[in-house]
């Protein structure tokens, strides 16, 4: 799941070297924190949050396949 989010964010970002994804487990669910360069934050979130929402949907589908829950936080 971490690799999926990292791949998508690197594909969108102008500065792919600044993309960082950390994975932790809190309360029985996986929390992925996505950090990007400040100038790329708008691209990753997208217009009206559509890109971020699509990334969350893909993450949710991957988590269901693994039998767990996952949350994406964009920092």
C-alpha cells in the first residue's frame, strides 16, 4: 500500500525526490502519511480534492484486499 501511494505521488509531483510516505499502525488500522514539497501540495490534492480522494479510494481498495483498514493523510 505504501508503494502504491508513493508511486502515484511521484508520478504527479514536479519534485519526485521530495515525496516521502511513512506508514504506522494506530488503533488497528494503517495510517499512511504523505509528505511532498510545498509547491507540489496543490497538485497532489487536486482541484476540489479530487486527486486526493481518488488516492484514498485506491488505498481503501488495496486495504480491503489485505483484510485491513487504511487512512491517507497528506501533510
